[in-house]
């Protein structure tokens, strides 16, 4: 077999890895009254399970570290990302309840047809109504190689982070990771550590960081014109990837990816209060669904409003603090929140001690000011009314020295507006 070689920004691939033959389709006739109804989605929607593990891709017995559903709507096109917390308790096919990160392991150990991926697809369908079409499983070495193959990725850091990781390449056998809010370039190991860090953070925050790494990978591949050689990248990473996607599946997905803008990607993470904490009889601390879980999942997997600029509030962001890149960090946060950032830059001259919001709106109806105050923690005295019907934006945010870019990720799902849906799953905590 010819050797595959690569340099950052260039991929040479003589052949493509063979996909795993797995049937992820769930027989609807085998579902019971206790199972969730099928989640309504647009015709042609493709739901892909993105899985991360600390074991090699050919090992089936490690718990799953990352579980993300990527819902792809080819019509616009768009992608919606939804992360599931590892401690979320779900009901297995035999009625037993356990953490969602054990499902893959159970599928392999029980010799379920299709193994862990098929069993996880079944559990997601039964508990939440999600129909999974494909899966991709990447181990840690695969993520490192993907980032390094692209020559590193740029990530906008929201929260200061410090951690220490084992590192066989270091003379000390370990390496410190110290990140501060702003724009940073991460190599493969740094990206993995950033996505996995547990020191002084929650699983919810880890899930948000994992999505930031995924989005940074996509941006780098797109902006470097590497999507046109996606089959080569797939082959380059074949030893660290397990998937049922073959070349014929990848071609239309790559075409969709090439047409995506940043506004066409939506990110959601299941957090409190969409789920609630629960302590089992065995002492294990888990998260269990609430009556808001399925409505949240329905909203999370629906297409973003990226191509509907008229319903996305327009906002300007200017950095009036002494810290560089804060306007970029804030703009990304607003994009995740569903805003349209129409202008950004830095304020010349004196720094602003406190963050201000200039309100250009002429009516309170549909005004985003209250939500902007929540996001940027701005007191009413720092909201300046300047009604202007000709303004291209509803508001201008001027970031001050008091700007805290670190969101409360533990409760961020509670900020999403939900619509009432029909039947819900039964919330019955296991003993």
C-alpha cells in the first residue's frame, strides 16, 4: 500500500478507507407507547452521530467521551449541532436506565446487531425521537492529527482556562495549558486538551468547547480550500476514524459544507434546567430529562435562522476595552445566540470602564435590548437610548473593561425560547 503523507494545508491520499457496514435505521413498528414520538424534521434531513472516545477507533469497550448529533438540512443548506452531557440518564432497550456514555459499550458487549453505534441510535430514537442516519467515531489521536494536518486552528477563547496534561513529548512528562480570552491558534494536542479539560469547569462547558473546536476545524478546512479534497482528508485519518459513511455519502455532504456560512451553523448544548440533577440509590450523580428536554431537542435540531436575516436582530460590536479581540469573542457569542452582527471594530481613544449599549430601536416590540443586557450584564443606567429609524442595527454594544466574556454555560440552555410540542417522554428516574 502506498504511504500516505501530508503537510499542513496539503493532503495526498491514494485511497479511501472502507466504511463500516451498519444499519442505523430503527424499526418504528418495534417501538412502544413509552417511547418518544418521531421528531418532525424537514424532508431530506440527515442526522449524523459524532462520537469521541479515549480509546482507539478499533476498540469497542471504552465509554463515549463526546456525543453530538449534527443535523444537516440540505435545502438551505444548514447544520445544527446538539451536544448530550455524558451523565444524562437514558432508558435502554431492556428498560434498564444508565448514563448515555455507557450505551455504545452496552451495544458491543450485548452483541447488538450493528454494535455500539446501532444501539446508541436505537436509544436516541426511543428516548428522544431522533432518527440517526450515519455515525462518525474519532479517537483522540484522530483529532490531534486532523488539527495538525490543517496546520492548527484558530479558536476564540471565552473563559480563562488552566490545566495540566500528560505529555510524552515533554521532558517533564506533562504540559501546562494556559489560555486567556481572545483569539488563539491551537495545535493538535492543545485543541484536544482544550476540548477535554475538566479542571474547574463543567461537562456543559466541555461540550461547548468541543463544538468550538469542531467549528474551527470546519472553518479552517473551508477557508483553506481543503473541502475539495475531503476524500483525501478522510483517507489521511482512516486509522483513527470509524464510520459508515462511504465516498458516495461524502460527496453530497462536502457539497453542502462548501456552501455553508458561519451563520448557517447552530450550536446547542443540553444543560440545566433542560435536565435536572438526580442522585441514584447507588450514589451516582446523574442528569435526568424534564418535560422541557424534547422541546429543547426539537428546537436545537431545527435549521438555524442563518438565511433569514430579517428575523435575526442586527447588532454592532465595538471593543472599548484594553484587551484585544474582545469584539471577536463577543460577536461569536452573539452569533451563537441568534443575532446578526453587522459591524465590529475597536473604539479609538479612551477606554470604556463599563460596557454600554446604545439603543437605536424605535419601539419595544421585538427589541433585543433586554437580552443584550443579560448577555453582557449591563445595568439599565448604561443603556443609552438614541432612537434612529434609519440605523442598520437595533443596537451598538461598546465593550468596557468590565466585560466578562465567560458565559454561564451550566444554565445556557434555559435561555432558548421553546415552543410547546406534543407527547413527551416519561421521566422516571431509575433507583
